[in-house]
C-alpha cells in the first residue's frame, strides 16, 4: 500500500517569513495530493490540492509543487501570519477505481513566532 | 450548504462495550469515508461507502464495521471496545464514487476506560 513520509515534524518560523513542508510518497499510482490544516480541537480543513497532471498550483499565499518522477510534493506558505499556526497534513491517494482512501503523513506542527 | 456533521461529539465507554457513531455528509455528496486519528498513528483510513456499499476497507480488525443508508448518512460501529480504540473518529464526504476531494466532519472523540 501507499506510504507517505512528511518532514519536518515541527517547523518554527518568524511571522512574515516563508514555510516549506515536504512529503514523499511510495506508490507511483497515486494521482491526488491534498493538504489539510488542523487547528487544535478542530476538523482537518482542505487548504489546497494537486493532481498528477499538474506540476504546481497556487492559491494566494499557499502553493503546492509536485515532482512525479521523484515522488515528492511540497507545501509553500509565504508571508506567514499568526493564524497559519496549526498542524498541517499531506496525503496521497489513487482516485478512480479501487481507491483505498487517503494515506496521510504524520503531520507538521507549524509555529509562527511573532 | 451545511458541512459534514457527526454525532455524538464526545463519548466515554468502557472496555468490552460497543459504540455506534453517525455521520451526515454534505447535501448532495454520496460517498463517505471514515478515519481514525490518534497521536501515535496519526490519521488512518478505516473504510469508504458509496451507494450503501463498502468500497474499500483499511487495515483494521473486523470489530470495526460500518454501513451507509439510502440518504447517504453513514454509521460506524466498534464492538468489544479496547483501550487502544480511544481516538478521534472522523468522517469525510465527497461528491461521488472515486471523487478524490474529501471534506471532514468535526469528529467524535471516543474515550475507552
């Protein structure tokens, strides 16, 4: 089955700086890669996703890049703000028949220092 | 549109008991997936339902089961509870079969004593 590794487990950045979280996956059949943000005591919220036919996707301060050959994808947050503090999870899955659900990384605790 | 809802939000049970959790997907969504979240194992896929049929099942023992009704609402059941079943149980809804975008509910926090 799929295996997703996520790094780092904790990331502390100064407010206004950029943050980068990296994930690798093992199953070359995976074609959908979402990122979720989970604040303490709340549900995971989808913040951005990318499919394997695209190399990069951007939504305001958030961007995701995908390298299918190396089987890794990354989340980039620019101009970080205090409200960006949360745990971020990457995930991978194959969509389109026989999907086994999302396989998640272990999460990155992002801390924005004022 | 209302989001995914789950009931109850909190539950305390003792070992050996069974529990049923409920999930109502976003209106119009027909697929429901269930996940277990623990500090040690993170988020793990339990199973997925579409059109009242279980499509996929994760690597969990047979004590974990579920079902889906004709209105797309889903329930999951855990029998013979163990201490290790203490977790946040999340359901996620998506529009159709094999649709990848999933939206999570608030979860049910289960504590087994």
